[in-house]
C-alpha cells in the first residue's frame, strides 16, 4: 500500500508568548521569556510563586459570557488555537466535512473546573450542588468535541492523553489516519490550563517545579547547572494536517511536510526519564525510520528540555546515540526556556517552533543559561542565548511524559 503524503496547511496558538502565531514567533526568535509572578491565584504560601501564564487573558474577548461559562479554560485555549489554524488554512465551502477529523490532546484536562466544583462542595453543608456542565467541562476529550461541533467536522474525533507527550501523539495519530486514507484533513494539537492551586501544589509536592522565586523570570534554564525544575506554562497550539493532493487541489499554502513519527515507552519509572535516554533514543530512531531519513538529513532538534535536574542530561545522551558525530553539526534548543512547560500542549507548540524554523531559516534559542553542566557535552550546539540563522531542511521535536511515554515527530521543508 502506498502511503499518502501529509502536509501542514494551518497553524494557530495562544500561549505565554503570544495570542496568535505572529506574536509567538516574534517572541521565540527574539528570545523573549514568558515567566512572571502568578496572577491567577494567591501563590504567596506556595513553594513556587511564578509561572508562564497567558498574559492578560480575558475569555470574553473570544466567547460570549454564556458560552465561556460552559468551557473550562483548557477548552477555551483549544478553541482559540484551532480557530486560528482553521482560518489560516482557508478552507472553502466545498470541503467535505465528513473527511475532516479532530484529534486534540490534554494531559490533564479541566483542572480548574474539577478544583472549583470540589471546593464549592467542601464549603457547603454537604448538599450536592454541582454544575450540570461540570463533567463535560472537566473531561479531557471535550476539546476535540467542541472543535468539531463548532465547524461541523464529522471525521474521526477523539482526545489523546499521554501526559507531556500528548499533543505529539495527537499529531502522530492524525498523520497516520491521513496517510492511510481515512481522512483528508485533521485539526490536531493540544491545550492545557493547570496554573491553579491544585496544579502548582501538586507538582510542587513531587518536586518537579522550579522554586527559584528570586530569579523567577529566568528560572526555566534547560541544560544549565543551576536548573532546579520546570516552569509551568499554559495555552493551546493547533495544526491543520492535510493530504498533499487534497491541499494542492485547493491551492492551499503549505508550511511543511510531516516526515515521520516515532513512539516508545521507557518502562522504567513513574516520572523520571531513563538515565541513559534509551526510550528517547528509540522514539527518535523510530521517527527517522518512519521518515526514511538518515540523521545527517536533519539540521535541528527541538528537545523536550524541561529544565529538570534529572531530565535534561539523558536527552542529550540520547541525541548523541542517535546522531553520532552529526550531533555536533545540528542545532539543539529548548523553547521551554521561553514558553515554560505546557504539559499536554507542549508537543504541538514546539512543533510550531520547528515548522517556523524551517520556514524562516532561524533556530529559536535556549535562553537563561548561566553555567555549564559538566554532565552535558559542551561541544553540542545548544543554541544558547540568541537565535541562529541556518537552512533547516528537516527538524525533529521530542516530547516525553510521566509514565515513560515518548514521542518524536519530524517535519521537513516542503518540496
């Protein structure tokens, strides 16, 4: 069976660096960080008092009051990102909506709704008074449902949950459905909204977050010796994936081609990456095999690079295993240094960074690096501090999640 080609024809996002693609790319290429003091709740008693929030977000800028009340913030971010992506793709009225699907991801789902309903019940007299929208606001698949309802897309429709690998898994599934001929188009990506007391408190209790409250603006510092945990981010990011002949027939703008995907499981630890990067190396190798590409064909790797003490080193070891001597010729960067960690939406947002790097010949930097880690090979080009110009023929994005879920996706310049 001959597999169909799959291309990217639309992009949309709302995140700590911008409320659309143009703002986001401008921040990424200029090395602007999104970390600041938490405004969403009083975090003064928490070990971590900062995060990468979407700045000045008001749901009423996007939804009427009645609609906003029915949507958890993670679903709001999903609809905003998907709307920009769909509008960017410029579908005409003749598109077959039975052949358009939605695969959308969230690692956690409606945390705000869950927290609020539980707090309201606990503050009462024991009489159950739950919002009738509580369950549909909370469940992590509802974003995909809401997007399909808005546009009348009748193709395959579901959510993906694999912790921080979720949206890369969603992109991979959409890619596979299209190249197998199961659909012509997918709206895919992820969204997350966890900057609440339960989210910050929960990740604090497992010592995953940075607690560098004195240097909160630069606390996300992947590969740096002084890193002490990730910085929580939020937002949504979406792509339109489309079968190439379908896109060509309607004269669509094409950003890039999806080369291949790779998935693996660490089968090692509940939250920690395998110390030798075995699962990470396996999923990168699987992506290269799927794309029928050699390591030498790639120019850039957007790493998972969360800024955790135990996570960053194994990923660099995995890159060296996979790329060999070519590891010293590619650019490596972690855009989480700017965006923070969007959990289930990270893979989609970082895929956008990769696609824009391909289109503009610009590698977004790893910012906030202060001191070399002796456990990280200093000969690797970590694209520190400022963006670097180079041709990007193809690039890979990594995402790894709690539970040992690993996912890699390759995008290549469309020709």
